C-alpha cells in the first residue's frame, strides 16, 4: 500500500517559509532596533587574567563628551548571576557555586571580566570615556590550563575554596567495574584532551533596554534561546517582579547553546535604562564575543576498556577533568554530568565507573555548546572503541557488532540509568558501510599511497539523549481573516521553526501553510515557555502544536455545524473551509471566526508531556587523505545513516545534520580556543581561531533508517545536535587510521591541524 505524504503535513519536504525574509535582508535582529533617544553602553573589561584592583577615579570619564552614566560595582545594587546546576557529589552534598558578579568588586578572574561600564551618546564616545577610568591592578598568578588546575602547586582561582576543584561527581559502580577489569583478558587505555571551542554564531550578542513610562516597566530586546528564562533570572537580578520586565526576542542569527544564558550586559543595560529613562543598547563586537561568551568542551580525559578474549566489552572506567572557567555559568556544572550519563553509548557494557572533577581556571566560563556533554561522551567512547579494535586486531565494524545492544534487549537500561526505548544499531551501521563502499576502501588506499598520500577511513556509531522529559505548551488562535496563529514558548535561532510548526497545524486543519503564523519570543504573549535547547522544540513543541490543531479543529467543526445546521461529525476541513461531507455547502475560516460566540471558541490548546528523553542514534563514516609533506587533511567522502524516528521535514532535517557535521569537523580539524599560561586568550579573532571553511567540507551522503520512538507521541527523536555528536569522532578516527596504517601513530590531539599532523609524521619517522 502506498502511503500518501500530506502536501504540508508531517513528513512533507516543505521549503522554509522564513527564507525569503532572510535572503532579501528583511530580517530584524537586536542591533537593528534603534529607538529615538537611544544611548550606548560600553563595558570596560579586565586586561589581565587574575588581579586585585582598585578604581582610583571615574571623574574624568564622567566629564567626557557625551557621557550620561558611569557605573562600577560600588554604584549598583544588582544580584549575581547564579548557577543552580550543581549535581550531587559522592557524599550526597552539592558543592557551592562561584557566582558571576554583574561588575567585579575588587578582583578580576579572567581576561574580559567586567570592571565598569559607561553609557554615552555613541559606542565610540562610551569607549573613549571608559579608557579614562583610573584603575590600579595588582597582578596575581593565574592558572589557565585544565591539565594544571589540580596540580599541588597550582595558583588557586578562589583561595577561600582551598582548591581549584569545584566539584566531584561519580557515576556507575566502582566495585563492579573493578571486578570486570580484574577478569579482563585485555585492557585498552587512551588519554586525550577534548579541545575548547568558541561558539561563533553569525550574529554577536546584543541587548536593548527601554523604560516604558506609561506601563512603568522595563522592556528588554535581546537575542536569546528563550525569553521566559531571561525574564525570570533578570527580574531576580534587578530585584523586581517578573511582571515588571517584558523580554522580546526578534530574529536570532544562531544560538547553539550560549545564547540561552543570561549575561552581565543584559542587567547593565536594564539598570542604565531604569536610571536614565532612555533606551540603552549594548552590542558586542567579535573580540568581546571571543573573550566573554560562554565557551564549550575543554576536558582532559583518561579512559580504559576491559575486554574478554573475543573483544567483548566487560567494563569501562573514565576519569575526566572538566574546565568550568573562572565562574559557574548557568548550566556549566551540569554539562559534564549529562555527558557522562551517555558514557556507554550504543554498547552493552554492564560495568561502568566515571569520575568527574570540575575545576576552576582563570578563563572565560564554560557552558553548553551544541550537544552539551554528549559530543564529549561520544568522542571519548568512539575513540576508545577504535583503539580497542586495533589492539584486538578486529575491524572497527566487527568490534562494534560484537558489542552493540541488540534489538531484542530493548527497552534497555544503561549502567548510568539511561532508558533506551528502541534501537537497531547494527542496521544503520551496515547500511552506512554499504553506502560508503567500505569494502572498496583498500583499493582507494593503495591508489592514494601510489600518489604519495595517506588515506584513512573512520566511523562513529553514536546515541544521544535529547528532548528531555517535560513539555512545551502550544496555543492556537483562529484570526478574523481566516489565518491561524500559533503561540509557543520555544525560540527559533535559524532552525526553521515557522515551517516545522506550521506543518503540524496545517495537517490538522487542512490549511495552506502560508496561512499559519508562528509567534515566539515575547513574554507578553505567553505566560511560560521552556525555550530552545537540547533538541526539544519539535519533539515536544511540535507534538503540542499537533494537539492544539486537533483541539481547534473540533471547535471549528462545531461552529460550522451550528451555522450549516449539520452534525459536527459530518463536517470536514478542506483548504481553509469547513464543509459538509459530500456536499458543496461550506464556510471559510474567516466566516467561522465571525460566527464564533466567544473568543475561547477560536482558541486551541495542546500540551504533550514527555516522561523520558528520546535517543537519536546513527553511524557516521568519514574518508580522508593526508598530504604527508604539508600535513593537510582533505575529507574525500562523508556518509551518514541516522535514526531520528519519525521525520517531520526531510529538508529541515538535512539542514540540521549538515550544520552539526560542519561544527564537528571544525572541532576535529581547525578550531581551538588556546589560552597562554598567563591566561591571555591567544586565539581571540578570526586571524587566529580556525573556523571551518567551505573548501574543507565535502558532499555529505545523508540518509536515514528510522525506528520510531516509543517515548514520543509521534515517534520523533530530535535531531538538532546529532550531527555534531557523530562527526568529531568519525573524522578523528579517519585521520588516526591514515596515520596508523602509514606510521603506527595511534593518537593525535584535536584539532588535527596541518602542523600537528606534519609534526606527528616527523616524530614517527
């Protein structure tokens, strides 16, 4: 039987509704807003990584041309930015957090720490005035490198803590794991660094604050991943009721996690607007972005796998040091923990112990970046599994097959308590091997060898947790012109929400997709919303939108039935009309809106509550060629077979996967946020930080082999982060394969830059 895909509904390859707006330059981002009388705020930042300081005088700055306000810590009464994300330590306690002051009081803790701010008629005047603030710095010795933070002689970021250890987490069963290692026939061990990344979204952060005198409240326009958390946190920092602050998010040019967080500048512009009664804007430049926006990854890892004589995994032991930076960012302490819960991946490993030490360093705070802990876990495991294959003289595919969780084992509870509902891991790996022509690789390797080049192939089989337990309510309104508006508390950052959400509603109302409007990003329009993150928007919000569509459809049919003198069961919705089945008697939606006796009759509501995460999974296969003379790596082929459950829109899905893969390739081959031992960020611009470029990215052969989720009401698993999770280990396993076959080099750190690859080859030779 042929299943017909609805024209606009779930499963249809609908082109993005929002693209014309962006392509033709009609998007409106925070920095595009410039109300009359607007002033500009500039933040004076620490030039040193760790110091005591005294502000000697601000008088010259206050007297500078165009200056309206100069603020230091002594001038403000604002709460700190707090993290509530600490998890329990082995003794059941939760470690204290080190919160972020809006302006530093007497000590700075990383380059870029906020010391003072100036508000003036222009950004240039504010910056000029800020340079007139007299400050005495007494430099102290910093610690900047993750690997040195716990050294006995390391300087202490916060001496009152007595250690740079922020917390200790442990997962799994140490005794059971020790027993597994005791009976192992072979143990494979790996030690590596998961490099630090800067989240370079296209649109740097900005914030505009206004005082609404008529309503006696503040209004903040800000690029975010959810306005309601901004409202909740900032109202607390300001010491006002949430109703006293409206938060609006217009178009957003990329988020990837860091735009979830509340930053100091948002509180400062609000406080300044409240004091001055005029609009105040702060807009970041790219250097500020590098120095101050929450960064990602930065782990030092030791991992070892216990195996029997046949290469079956008996136990996994992991020791991880996670860099938090100088302060606890909003979710910073949670990221290594949630990653560790995915430590066993797609494999049937009964014994596990993970120990995590979070550490403070004199660097920018670290928090969630696309994947948020799960890419770190996947890289750890997939790198180790390939090392196991080499040690056991097995192919990468064979060692995985021997250890996959089998379909008949589902539902499956991992050693960390994760509850996988479904999975056919061997199925997508086998298909990926076929599509990548793995069997034909050796001939291609020999051809490269003849040309003086090193060819390698690598894979990663991953599973991730996303769309975590919770809900995202959806509200629909039938408008007087026959269109429908959806209000929902997530936030698009370029993913195509307007299209995807409209598909759910269009299918339920049989309404052309262009007649559906999607509204997000205004605390005045919804009482609550969970925001966007963890690939939750479509699995949770999309299902709620479908439920709301069902609810509104019933109400429309009832109104139409009353007007047409028919039974509601005899009404069908067709192309924006309600029609008596089998007749030409109908009413269009505009007429139905006019006929409604109450506004509530035109509203639909839906809220899907999910009680467990979903678990997307898949296989990435990467094929590379290395020029040993220059160390340059070229990606020749890239193959993905993913399991995302039910697919909403194949075009949007491919876009999400492609974007994630590019970011994963960037971490593997080019990107690295490097701090010197003095705490200075050495890669603070695009001149020094290696962004992936178009010529680095190959054609991506992407397909799916989907097993619908039983956790999600529509079988959706989530896809926003998956590309990032699978890509980095696949690329690095391919690079390592090329180096191993030619020179028996079994490890190279990320990023595998031409210099690093060339040096490894020279050292081996």
